[in-house]
C-alpha cells in the first residue's frame, strides 16, 4: 500500500531565515514544491529521518510539511528503548510516532534487531542460543507490539552482512546462528501483522558481493514462506558515485516478490560545498529518486536527515558533509530541487537563463564599507533558489556581516545564498541583500558574478 497523504506545507520554511548578521525582516517562505504531494501523485512516499528532540519550530515545519514518512533516527533502537534490562524509555519513540500521526505521515520503524546501539546487557551477555532467541523475540514482541497498527514499515533486521557477503558476526549471528533472521521476522509478523517487514543494509545499492548475499537470503526466505515484505537499501552515497546498477538491482529484488525502498539516502561531499559539487549532488539525488520511480515495487525514498544541521556525516567522516537536501540554515539546496524535478515538478526549474547584478558601495571609511547587491532575473524561467558567487579583486576585502542572505567567504571567494524568504526570483524580478565588510589596500567592485554557477552581467 502506498502513501496517499496529501497535506500542504504551510509556510514550511518560515522562521528558517538565518543570516550571518543583521536584522531579518519578518520572513515568509517562498512557495516551494511539496515533496510529499509530488511523491504521492507518483504512488510513492518521500520520507525523512528525524531527531525527536528537534521537532519544533522551522525543523518541525519542514519535517511535517515536506515529507510523507518519518523514521526515528535513533529513538526506536534497542539501546534507546531498553538501556537496562526491563527498564524502558519510550519517550523519544512515542514523540516521533505522535508527530507523524499529527502530520498524516507514515512511520518507518527503525530498527528491531541490529548489532549496533545495542544495550550492553544484550551484546555483552553470556547467552545460550535459546536464551538469546527468547530475549530477541521478546524485545520484538514488546516494541512492535507497543506500536502495533501505527507502523507502516519495520526495519526488522538491520545490517546483517559484512562487505564480502558473509554474515556479520553480531551476537545474534554468533549465538543463535543463521536462523535468527527468520526468527526475528516471524516474531515481528506476530506482533504487528499489518506492518511491512523489511531487511535493511548499506552498500547493497549496486550489484556486488554484499547485495548478492542479500539477494540469496531474500530468495531463500521467500521460498520457505518466511514473512518478509521488503528490502531496504540505505544509500549512504558519495557525490558523483550513484551506482550505475542501482535501478537493475532494485528490480532484481522486486522480481523476487518483495517491495524495495531507499531507506537512508544521503550524498556526502568533501567540504566546502561548491556550486559544482552541489550541482552534481542535485543530479545524484535526482538519479536515485528516478531509479525508485522506475521500479514498480519501490515503495519510496527516505533521506537520512533532511538538513545538514542534522546529519551524522560530519561526525563520522571528518571533512565531509553537506549531504542532505537542505543546508544548515534549513534553506533548500539544489538537491531539493533535483528531488522535486525527479518527482515531476515543473514549476520553473529551468537553469538560470539570464541574470544581471548591480553592486553598489553605499558607504566606505578607512577600514570598512557597506555594499548593496541586487540580483535580477533577466531570463525566462523562475529561479527557485539562488547562490551568488564572486571573487574579491583585492586580498584585503572581507565580508563581516550580511542581511537578506547568508554570506560565506573562503580566501577571496564569496558565496551569498538566499534567505528562506527571498529564494524565488520570477522572470523580470529582482532581490537585494547587503553586506558589511573590511578592506585594506584597495576596495574595488568585483569584476564578475555567477548565479547558481551561470555567469551574470554586472
Ligand atoms: O543517524 C544515526 C546516528 O545519529 C547515530 O549516531 C548512529 C550510530 O550508529 O546511527 C545513525 O543511523 C544509522 C542507522 O541507524 C543505520 N544505518 C547507518 C546510519 C548512519 O550511521
């Protein structure tokens, strides 16, 4: 069953305006495409992982407004819900499920059996096979039973394989043996008969040894009548490296009689993000979304955090990040528009076909200056979000403050990104922003500007 929830994001990104400095005018989000509606019209869901403690303000508006499915990033893991044996904390998991219901969203339960974020009393216990099986199936009965009827998809077993396609030697594998996976699936079906039951893993997006192993497992489980409804491909990807075999791989799983889903999509890049890397990332998000749409049994796509402010990547891959569709200030990145385009949005996604920039120094003193910048869309297509780039002619020029845009500087290269409320520039319209800066030596106007990578007349 595919999601049919239709809900309009009301002023989804309002209050998301983050400026380097300066007074933010009372902002209202520019209307942007609503991913959950576009996806529903295509018969799939578009989801996101969330962090329960962040579900307020602009973060909640976007999570609730843009996405049709929610996955708790950590709150349903065994270590979160039963850190000590028999001592339960459902607060985070309840908060996420309540949020989803309040916003008419599906829920992906994540995850019942996993080697990581497992309480020490489970991973470090000395178990017989029967004792651990009883504890594992009891955990599934308790958690899946608590949320029975409220979870659309359960990641029942997460990451069962090593890279070479052998079984990962988790405590479950080591103590119970190969059969722990079917024991877990049967327990989950008994606890919540309506939930779609998934196996989930990473690095199985393309055809390789690990996805071959998952394929053989699914084939064997289905042949023996074990309850299994889907395979989740996490898709923690690298910019420019979407596996060429993604669509064919999704299809071969589907051909075994299971659904498939992209469950943890993010696409990381070496920092800093540049226009070129963000453009490639847009193409990559688009390609992954298109691959799902091309496979009838692909249920949907979930991004693993929708904002760079809530992504695991920088913590685990130092120097890398910018992996999600919204930046740290909750502004939509090109990737967001790539997803929307893949989902059939045609509301003015054309490239920048013409732009003109005026740069006026309004005030200058011995060490500082104030400049006003105006960006005009002289082309024929609506610009759905903008990043204006320029280089200072003098190494002594530096931006110290900005308003109506977020401005960052690296060396002499400057990038100004739209605020949440002035991202859309209709043909013939203009937006303006201001900067304060310091200078030494000389303070000439920049010689050239790029808008989303396209050169503008100055
Ligand atoms: O996003 C999760 C992060 O906050 C946790 O610190 C991390 C701990 O392993 O788990 C992250 O989520 C993982 C998911 O549960 C399973 N696939 C890999 C994800 C990224 O590590």
